[in-house]
C-alpha cells in the first residue's frame, strides 16, 4: 500500500500516521485500490455530483496511472464516526478535485495538504466548497487565487431535438480519424482554457477503442462537429468534448452531435446523462437546455499562484 504518512503537526494522528481533526480523519494515499475500497460506496451514492471522481478513477483503473499526466495521482478520504464524509483526488498537473465540504472540513484539508508540502495549481469543486477551500489554502500557504471558471452541471431530462436537424448524419470516430481527433482535441482544450497538457495522439486512443466520440458529418461525408461520452460508471454517463471548428459554427452541428450521443447513452442503458458547461458561454447553456438538460449544481475552478504570480505546480 502506497500511503503518505506525513502529518499536519497541528492535529492528532492515528497509528497509521493519518491526521485526525475535530471534523473527522483525513486519510491520504496514492493507492487507487485502497482509495476505492474506502470511498467507492460514498462516491456511488451520489453519482451525478460525483461524476468526475467516478470517471477519473475508472480511467485510472482501466487505462493506467499515467493517463492524465506523469505525476503520481493522490487521493484522500475524510472519515468521521466510521463513515466516509468526503473525498478528493488529484492527477498532477491538474487541479485538486474535492467533493462537498463544510468550511471547517475545507480548512482541515487545506492544513493537511499544506503540511504535507503539496503545491496545488488550483481547486475544482461545488461553489461553496471551492470558495471555502480557496480561502483556507491562502491562509495556510500565503498563495493568491483567481477564479478561472464558473461551471454548471446539467442532467438530461426528456431528450428533445435542439431545433431543425442540420443536413447530415452521425458517425462514430474510427482509426482513420486519429489525426483529426488529435487536432480537434487540442483546439477544444485551448478554447475551454485547459491548455494541451495531454498528448493528443495518446488521448485519441481511448475514444477510438471505445467508440466514445461521435462526429456529425455533412451529406458529402465531411466531419463538422464532435461530441464524446465518458465510460458508464455507477449508471451515469457524461457528455464531454463537444466541439465545432470555428468555420462550421452557427449551423446546429454541435447540437445534433450532442443529441445523438445523449440518445445513444440512454439506449445503451445509462440511468443518468450529464454534462458540464462554462456559464460564461450562454450559447452552449441555451443549447443544452433546449435538448432537455436541466441544472443540478454549480461548480467553480480556482487557480492558485505563489510568489510573484507564478502558478504553483508539482
């Protein structure tokens, strides 16, 4: 078992060296199987709100620990009274992702990670949790922070066509689409402010193997938009990587692709179909609501900076 046994000196510790606070016990590990044993039932108890940790841990389990980057993933579980109260994960160089916390729990986690010497580039969580953790991280580390993105999680209700369906048809991406997939993935990542952390050719492997990306193509066979889906975990599937190149926008292609992958997910047995949007983009938010998606919760992504504005990174 690969468990980090460093502790926050301001808290009591148990015999395993994990921190205890009056808000519970934070157990920190780099052992994915150990984490899933402890937190799996908790994560599956609210699959919509926990869609990101469910999906990421499934990809780590099936595709390897380096699928999101070269740094070792880290996980944590907050236990209180013998029950799991919250969980976090991080796949360097990406942001910390944490489930809902009270302000006290957020402060305890920030203190714990700061004492362990972790340098975080930011946090992604439901709005109240993201704000509370950001304030605590600044207190414990002296870092500064900036709001990067305000997101909304949607759940599909009754699927509807977004409007007149544009000419063309859906088609699942195959091996011969690899170069286009890689290029569009890089363009999508830049457009949503994620940067190109992952190698695009490596990223394309999974959707090609699983049929996880669908193109909308014109009657002459030209791909003009794409939409993807995550693996089904705990009954939920999340729509991802919806992208239309700039010169094809405004013609309904993204809506057609999104409606198709949503329909396919339901037909394949998904209990819930979810997606995230950037609330700064009213066009996409309006589109998804016309298709039948309804708001579930709002999330925020904060960047952390250290010193003279340089981002913290491991």
